[in-house]
C-alpha cells in the first residue's frame, strides 16, 4: 500500500536533489531516505529516480508520480488551512487515483478534513469514516 510518508520523502528528495540534503530537510538519516524511496519504487513497480553522480533526478514515471503528489499535497494544505473555502455545505466528494486514495482513506485523513468542528460535522452514515460532510 502507498504510504504518504514515502511520497513526502520522494517530494523532498526531488526538491533537494541529494540524499543528504533531503535527509537534513526531513530530520532523518540519509539511509532512511534511501530506504523509503526503495519501498515506494517497489510498491509502484517503477523506478522513480535515477541516481547520478550529481544527485538524484526523477525518471519520467517519477515525474508523473511527483506531479500528482504535489497536487495532492497542495490540496491537503489548502483544505487544512482554509476549510471554509472548500466546505460550504452539502456533500463533498474527493477524487484521487486509486492507489493514492487508498492510502488517504483512513481515520487520519477524515480527522484532517473534520479538524474544524465549527465549520463541519460528519453526516449520519453507517460508515465509520464517511467523506460526506454537512454544515454544523
């Protein structure tokens, strides 16, 4: 299963360009960054980076994965900091690629969406974590 933590490491490595700089930015050891990238590549079944003497560069599939991850990260930041812009009442639908959505469809993701209790409450549902929200 895709791990958002692994995707975050890949985004950081892409921006930093080197294992050492990415590790420093994340506050972890460079071997942790390498291990997480390997795990993500194994999960997806494609190499995401080319390891060059000048640093790590995304492959073509890596660029596509990173672009989707950047879009998802931006959407989550916007929702986290400005929920009133996105939840104006009525049901909400979040669309994402199946692999990405399965890693995000968790109690943690619902908690993030429902962080501002003054703006939204979970709609009545038999599902434990319904993505349907209604105004408070």
